[in-house]
C-alpha cells in the first residue's frame, strides 16, 4: 500500500502532536476548588456576619471576634494539613476538609448561643484550611517549575472569581430563605463544587503519573515525587533569613490589604453617599485583581520575583495613600482599580516566593508555617482599621496606617535578601 505525501505529512503531524500536559488539569481543578472555597468561605464571612447579627441578635463586636477565630483556626490547622498532604494523596485531605466545611456551613442555622458561634467559626476555619489555598498551591508548585508563576496566576484567579460569582448568590439565598433555610444549600454547593473535581483530577505529583514538572521529558523516574523533591529541609528553612523577614513582609502587607478591603465599601459610601458607587468600587477592585494577577503571571517568568514583589508593595502603599485623601467619584474609582492590581498579585506571591526559595520538598509545611503568622495580620487588619477610624474620626488615618504597613513589608523584604540564596538544590530522599 502506497502512502501519499499529504497522508505522510498528516501522520507525521499526528505523531509530533503532544498531548496536553496533565499539570494544566491540576491547575483547572485548583481553580475550581479555590473558586468554590473562597466564594462560600473567605468572601462570605462578611455575609455570615451580617446574618448572625440580624437574625440571631449577636453584637457586631462578638461576631467580628468570632470571624477572627476563623482565620486563627485556619492558620493553626494548616500545620496539620501540611503534614497530611506531604504524606498522603492530597485528594483525600481536600475531600475530607470539604466534607467538614460543608457540614459546618449547613449547620449555621442551628447557632443560637455565643459559644456555638465561636465553635462554628473555629470548625469552619479548620475545614477551610484543608480544601483551599494550601493544598491547591502545594499541588501547583509540585507540577510546575519554569511555568509556576503562570500556573499559579490561573489557579489563584479562582479566589477572586468566587467572590464575584458565589458571594452574591449566597446573599440572595439568605435574603429569601433566611440563614437557617439557605445554609444547607450553601453546604451542598460547597461539597459538590470541591469533592468531585478533586477526586477526579487531582494527582499527588508528576512522577505519580510517570511525568516530570512542566511536561518535560522524564530522566529520573523518581524525580518530582514528594520523597525525591529538591529543596531545603523544613527546619533549615525556618531558621533562614529569607523565611523570617519574608514572613514579616506578608504579615504586614496582608494586614494592610485585608484591612483596606474590609473597609473599602464604607470608605467610598461615606465620601460619596452613594451605595451604587461603593459597590462599583468593590467590583472594579475585584475585576482589576483578576486582570492584574493574570498579567503578573505572564510577566514573572521574565522578571525577578523579589523585585516584582517590591514594586507591588510600593504600588499598594501608593494606592492606600491616595485612598486616604480621595473624595470624588472619579478618584475613588481610579484608586480602586490601582489597588486591585496589587491585590491579585500579592495573594499569588507568597506561595511563589516560598517555592522559589525553598523548593518543594517541605513546601506545604514551610508555606503553612509562614501562612500561620500571616494569618495574624489578616485577622487584625480589619479591626485595626476600624479602631483607628473610631479614634481619628475618619478613614484618612486608617488608610495611611495601611500604607505604612506596606512600607514596613518592603523594608522586611529588603532585609530578607535574594530569593535563590536559600535554595541549595538539596534532594531529600
């Protein structure tokens, strides 16, 4: 049988065509999981706070403190979750965390007493840590090296998308059905949004499927497994200058970011007396965070990640300083966009810098430990902005405080030294 030239070309093209690297399925699964967990979890915290205050009669102060307990519980539990996903298939940890989070969320209508409120947030935070940022970034870091920033930018976009799509849905359900009627449906949505995609698509490492990071050719069949990963051991990483000062950087910068986001609506509303403008400012910030993160992910392979992080901190300090004095609709909306560009990228930079500095051998534990300290900044940011607002009689001082915290983070990152200095390419078997 004679094969014609066109047929030969088709056969050659078919042979040369490469299948999609499975790591991108990991990115898609992480994107979905973070969309659902952030939408029903992180971004919904203010929604649950409002419902508990309105329907159960809890004070804003007590409910805000309970919300802080969510962050602390999530940070502490992350240390345990990190060990589990290093030792076992992360699919089961994520699924168990989603089951716990969904069950706790579904029981929100049963909360009547103050101790039940705190228990709700503590358990909610514990389950959330097992099915959100920590396991997703760990998996993406394992599957990618050269394209890690691009992969993380796509996956972490789910964080913002969850707030845009699922939080308004939660608000509508609670308004129509009340907290008790809506909570079971929210729990079911969280479970179905996370567990199936995790079990079907997540895989522990490239080597578990006979692959190498970024889809490159496998030269060593053990390369890429958690037991054969390169990097710095956990105890050595925690003693390093980069870990100590880098963690201070993220603690102060996230204090400024979360505090600013928590009070952004009130700031714009107070200066424009228009709820639609305030809502638009929040939407513009969220949209800019998505665009900024994707742009940052594509640019980072060609830039120094440490210098990029420094630029973000300068940008955040500038945006918050402008927020302190902006008082017209145009300036407030413009600053919202500028602030949004830094928001999206800052969330991505902590896992990226830790993976670059310390490798993947103990990434989950190193990241969870850094995240634990960062959580104290996240939890204290909204309270600090509110306290300063009440003391100073306005938001000018609050947002200048956020700008100063961003610059403190910049100083700490300068003291941390070069990122690559910590990574000795030590292979831990």
